[in-house]
């Protein structure tokens, strides 16, 4: 048994997820990071928070059979996965080369191009099947109240990133969280915006305490 010090890979209901960092450029009102360190008993808070791809790939290899049977692996952990863009690309490439029938999905806040100051959608496109981007609101004012972004013009950046992913022909979903207490969002308006950007739309219900 190899000792695992940081959980880069974890499972929820037998589905595999990749946990890249604690860091995020948002501080959403519904985020679980401030509430607890674990999700369904797996500690996701990374003590060192210095992922390297080979350590994550080692964890993937140790769980090969479970992953093979799952159909999909999702980059979605405590923080914003695309802050670790180079590692996400390296790990995705490894998965595509070694797990022929596994789809790759990324759940992201959509700030990646603004963070890295380049079009990372083009880097993801060869490997990523689905990207789910948190639109979160129908306008900047509500977005800022819900997500407390730490980057400039975050709402516009999110919309630009949605369009960039669509242009790269990644299956792109713009998502919102519905029924967040005290933060009403106009779901219909969000859907219109998502579709105007060329994306699919998904509203999921707020889950108290995350999972
Ligand atoms: S974008 Fe995701 S990880 Fe970041 S604060 Fe919001 S819910 Fe948490």
C-alpha cells in the first residue's frame, strides 16, 4: 500500500474526480471550502498545495480499474482546477493516452484566460470532452455579490471564456446554482445568455453544506 499524503484523486459515488488546488479566484457564497476540509469523508484540503503531475498520475494508476469502469473523470476539487493549467493539460494527455474510453470533464469558474493571460481553451481542446463553466448570474452586479471575484471584470471574462471554449469545439455548458438562499438568480435570463454564447445551459439546485 503506497501512502497517499495529498488526495489529488478522489471518488464520489464511485466516480473519479481530480483535486488540483485549494486556491480559487472566487469566494462564492455557496462554496464548501470555508465550511469543511472533506467531501464525503475524503480530505480534499491539500496541506502542501503543490501538485505535480507525476504524483497525481501515480494515484490514477493505482486506481486504474475503478477509473476504467467509470466512463468519465472530472477535474473538480476544492479550488479552481485551471489555476494549475499545465498540470491539467499533462494529466489529461496521460488519461487520453492510457484510458481510451474515458471522457474528461472540467468544472471551472471560467477565469483561466484572465489568470494566465493566454487562450488556454486551445490547450485543453485536444483532450477535454466537456467543460462546465460557472456563469452564476445574469449580470455583473449579481455575479459579484455571489462570487466575490478577485480578478478585474470577472463576469465579462467568464463570458469570454465560455465563447473561447465553444470556438475550440469543446462541449461547453454554462451553469448556475439555483435557489441559493438570499441570492436570487434569473435562471431564464442566464439560459438566454448561455445560448447566445453558443453554450448549453445547466441550472443545479443549491445543496446546503456542499455535498
Ligand atoms: S468558484 Fe468554485 S471553488 Fe471557487 S469559490 Fe466558487 S464554488 Fe468555491
